[in-house]
C-alpha cells in the first residue's frame, strides 16, 4: 500500500507556508502512528519563528488519509457528526534557557466543536537527576451549528518524569470532566488521529467521558551496559469512572499494559535500521465488541534512505 503526498512549500525569513499533505504533530492535531504508513492531513499550514524563542502555528485542514488507506477522506468527524474543515492557531514560548515552555492553542472543527489548550512544560536538573513535567488543560464546547449537540468538556493532563542516568520513571495523571469525551479530530470511518494526553498509548487514550486515569512507566537505555541503541519501555495505565452513553456504561474500568523493545543499528551497512517490538494487553469491564479485551503484538522494521 502506497500513495504520493504532494506538497508545495514557500519560505520567507523564518516563516514557512506549506500547501498539501503533511504529517501533523501538534497538541490539538496529531497523525496516528499506529501503522507503518503514518496518517496524513491535507490543507494549509504555517510555521513562523520571527520572534526569538516564540513559535507561531496556524492552518486549515480539509481532509485526511488514514493509516490503513491510500485515499484522501474529506470528512472529518467527532461524536458521529461530520465536518469538512478544521482550523487552528497556536503559539509556544520558551524561556529559562529553554527549560520552560508555555503554549496557547485554539482549534475549531467547523460546526462541531471548538477547543482551547493551555500547556506548561519544564525540566529541572537536581544533582544527578533531571525532573520533568508536561501539564495542560483542554477546554471544549460546541461550535456553530453544533452538529454533535451541546458539548462541554474539560480535560486535565499531566505527565511527570524523573531521569537518573539511563533510568527514567514516569507518572501520568489524567481527568476528563463534562458531558463528552476529550475532543479530537476523527475520520468518517470512526478512526481518530493520535492523542496528546499524558495517558495516551498504543490502543487507548483513556479520554472517555468522566474518566480518571493514572499511569506508571519505566524506561531503560542500555548504552551504559555496552548495548547502545537498545531501549526498553514498560508501562501500565488504569482508568475508572468511565461513562459510555451509547452502550449504557456508567462506571466502567479499563487497564492496559505495554512493553516496547526498540533497537537501532549504530554502525555498518545497516546503520540506522530500526526494529521495534510492541507487546500490549487491554482489559475492560464492558464487552460491546471483540476489541474490548485483547492481547496484541506488533513488529516495526524501518530503514531510512537518503536520496541526496
């Protein structure tokens, strides 16, 4: 399966304008990384860094090509409603020797929802440790004709880390409030893009209505053990108080366990060859389809080719 993603690019000073297909990696819109073919979006995007330490983002999206398709789908969705336009603007300001960042974002899925996001990240060396935090809050409500009905959502997310040499420990905390799930752009077949939440993982974002969730994660880099390029991630996430109106779930629970082993060849003719194995399992208190409980294994092999 393949496709050609055309794109036109214009650059003036430190401002870049792109028209065409692109992989998105923004807090309010991310491409789904769950398959070898990344999800792409079609539209206009702007990135400007004219002011030191300040980056401005803006754009309009008119369609998406999903991770399992070569077609461009003009229908963008949320809550069962369809839109043909997603507009966004945002800015990120770095200070404190770039250890601290404040981000402000606004997004509109036309006639369905509008969403604002406030983000704060910080890293702090403490002796041999490096402490990190990534906190944010999303505010969402209906937009225009309110095709998905009246919406009210506040989602609080925080991921906190502590790194000591080759060891990194994480705690993730997340809370969804209001009468709807966290707002993200989907496609007409129900597939959504990747998430921006602390507890987003391979199979779920723990972002359902009223859901509260926590995460424990441990990463190990084997470089000091004589195996540079080898890393291992272990993660467990638990969610409770889940509400799914469509199937009558009022106080559901879910949990997921994930093991990721990654190796990147460091030298020789296969330098930069990447092999990733992801093993995961999901357990949920509701059973509306065959994917409620499952065990999953995925193997990714990638090798970059330079055409220069």
